[in-house]
C-alpha cells in the first residue's frame, strides 16, 4: 500500500484529480488522465486560484492561447 506522500504525487489542480505516480514533464505521463491538462495548465490553475481574491471583479479577459483547459480555468474568474 503506498504512503500518503506517494499517493498525492499526481494531483491535478485543474480538475482536482489525485492519483498514484507522478507527472513527468515532456513524457507520455505528463497529461492528466482526466482533463488532459499539462504542467503549464496546472500552474495557471494554481495561479488563478491564488490571485482571484486580489483581482476582485474582472471586467475584460483576453485569452490569446485558446485551449479548452485554459478557457475553463480563466472562466473561474467570471469576467463580465
């Protein structure tokens, strides 16, 4: 049985999925098996979650690198 530290090596901040093993950048295991996010997408999710209280209401949001994962993450800011 894996230890608690081993279990949470593979946590996706985009879809809140936790699994065994680890994400390996640039390798086949780098994508989240549930939402297909990559490392930069998961970092953006943490960044948005952390900065959201400081940003307050967002009037306009421009996403220049459209991707289904980033659109969903940025949508949590609820721009008008």
